[in-house]
C-alpha cells in the first residue's frame, strides 16, 4: 500500500520546468519532493567552477558584502546538490571574497516581514537546512567578515579554514533579534557556553586567531593563501574513497546528535560496514603490499 501511494504521488507531482525556483508538491503520504537544476543553470549570485575533483562555489554579491538573501540561498543549495551528485567531485569548497565571506543576512529583505510570514514561509532558513543534506564534505574558506548568517553558514559546513583577516560574530542582538539559522546552537557547541553567550548577548566578534584557539576553525592561514590551502585540503579528501569519506563525515556529525555511548555504537556499526566495500579491501591490500591504492 505504501509503495502504491508513492507511485501515485510521483505520478501527480508537477513536472520540473528547469527554473531555479524550488517546488514543493504535496503527496498523499506527506512527503515533499525537491528538485535541482542541471549544471547549465544560470546563477546570478554565486559562481561555480570544478577544479579537477573539487567543486568550488563562490558567493558573489560584492556590493552588499555577500549578504544572504532568498535567491542566493536557493542558488547555493542548488549548486551544492549538483556537486553532491557529481561522481567526479569528492569535496566542495564554499568561499566568498577577500573582504567578506558573507557579512550577514540581507536586512532589507527581512526587515518588513511579520511573525506569521516567517512562521508560514521560512524560505531563507528552511532552504538553508538543505545544506545539511549534502553528503560530500564542504569546506568553508573564510576571508573577511563572516557575521550573522554568514557565520552561521560557515558553521553549517564541515570545516572552516580562515584567512588571517577573518572576523566571526553573531551581532543580531544589535538589530533587536537573535540568530535564526543555528547561531545559538552551533556556536555554543563549537566554542562553549561562555564564549557563545558573550558573542550572542553583546554582538562581539572574534578574529581568526581567537576563532582557531576557540575551536571554531580548523586552522588559520595568510589571507592570500586561503584558497590554495582550502584546495589542498579538499583535494586530499577527494583523493580517498568517496563512500568511506561520506561515512566518516556521517559519524562525526552523529557526535552532535547522540550520547557518547550511542555515538560509539553507531561508529562501530559503520566501521564494520566498511568491510563490505571493495575500497576497504583495496586500501588494506595496498598497505600490506606497500603500493598505492586505486579506489573504485
């Protein structure tokens, strides 16, 4: 009966017309189907490029310091999921300009919204949640400002590499509101309660060195070496077995959602499962024979 309902739902779903606008057809079993356009899509607020086995996405709203708006998030999510499906891509870099990764949300777009408009149609934040569904590792390469939504977007990625001119902060309190895209939650997990409280309650930002010391970023590099450093890391990740990288990312993320006991059990089960992969056999055989593995 369930399978029959799924078939009926798919048959009734509207055909995707190739536009960047996401659609949400309702099915008889309550599921929501989201479609993504091809790589031929014309983006206005981001640029995309594939460098060998790494997908590169650059936020591109320089006049407003890459402020996040609904269209930008739609384009970003679209590009991320295209790279996620690309069998040649093993990792993704998300970056901005030297002046700003993203200086926050587009306040002009948000300022006139009512409570019910946000509650009924949380487009910016609801769409951003799709970033978390990307299975391939995403590296945020951050130069300049990563404030408000920009800091939250960076934290949604799997790791942050920062240029030495980077600034991180959640200044929403100065606008009469609070972070709404995970800032109070992810920042607390990254830097601890006291530092998160200081940043969220005062709007104070932290520089790249403080962010590294606090555990918010993986490492800090000179700003003019940021992309090369991120590319080196992404290329190394992409050189390993893709299914194993996906499983490893999944296990680390699981640590945020479970107790230590449950997390250890999950990790152990995933570890066992890797022994069903051809790549595990290849990797260990290559180690024993002192040869370079060829991932399948």
